[in-house]
């Protein structure tokens, strides 16, 4: 368990709005926060207190970290094996806030300057009792699933763990000195062995025996002995068409073979 809930609630309770937060705490414990969702930068809850005619929508927003900021954090996490081991095992490692601080970031908002709040009840002053209840519900969420703090800052649990696995695998591959195909080719050139250069050019179009690397069967003399009526089909690329599961070339072959040897026109 982390101290996320206490640190988060401490910011709001420092507002010295005792009665409001006392009611919010009671409403949250009584189950008046009907739903709460956490997404990148935004928490939304529906709250209906015992005296409310309808449920009101309360929102608390923070700035989600950008891709480059998360990249700094993830690189620092991978450098600390114990942090990665705990996170991949589904645990929030103690002291992880120091990783974010080292990247110049604060995982939790610790000042009201870092959050934006509103509620559809539009009561003044803010935060209202609905927002106070949302704060306590959010703190309870952080207690049961600390990874939701990451979600709020713009990185879901699944995405964070996937990126940490990839970074760890890349670091292990580099440390083991595993050769990549490009590196192997480079090593062969440096060792002094002559590597024959592969000619990627297509065969010359003037070569009568090949066409783009495919051997062609010599065409028989027109009208000569042994000429098959379906010989033309063997000189063409078969189109990707079938008829009842059979290649269209084979269907046509039967028709060609049925032609008379010396067709005449009426």
C-alpha cells in the first residue's frame, strides 16, 4: 500500500473547509458516489447526496504527461530493477515518487494550482460537497488500485507495463551483445572475408530464356508436330481466379484440348 490517498487528500483538506469535506466524506462512505471513472487527465463522478433531487457530475482534471515526459520516467524505471519487478508483478513500489521527481515531474498534484474542478450543481464556494465526495472516492480508488494514478497522468496500466517490458528486453539484448542481421553483415566485412555482392537487378529483357527470373518454356513452332492446343496457357501467369475450387487455367485447359486440330470457320 502507498501513501497516495493520504497525500492526495491532504492537499484538499488543507483548504480548511471542514464542514464541506466532512459532508463529502460521509456521502462517499454512504455510497452516494454512484460512479467514478479515471482517464487521461480527467476524473468524472456522479454524486447524489441524500438531499439532492438529481445526481450531479463532478470533474477533477490534471495535466497528463506528454510522450517525452513518460519516456524519461520509463527509462529511469527500467534502470532500477526493483521498480520494474514490482510494477510487472502488479505492485506499486515504495518511493516511486522519487523517479518522477528525478524527471522533473510530480506524480500527484500537491497544489490546487495543478488541478481544475467543476460540478454541475454550480454551488459556491468550490469545491462543493459533491467534489469533496469525489476526492474521497478517488483516494479510495488509489488505495485499491494505485495504477490509476498513472492513468490519470496519461499512461494506462497495460500500456505502461508493455513499454517497460520492451525497454527491459531491449536493454537485456544490448547487454548480451546479441548480433542483429545488420551487425553480422558488418562483422563479415570487417573480418576480411570477401562477401559476394548480390545483383538485385532483374535479368535482361533480351534474354530469351527468362523474364524477371522466371524460366520460360520454349514455344513450339506454329503448326509444327507435337503442338498442344493448350500450350498457350503455359506461357501465361495464372490469374487468381477459381471455379468451383479449380484454377481457371485448368478449366480453360479442358476447353482448349477439346478444340479440333484444324478448326475451320463456317
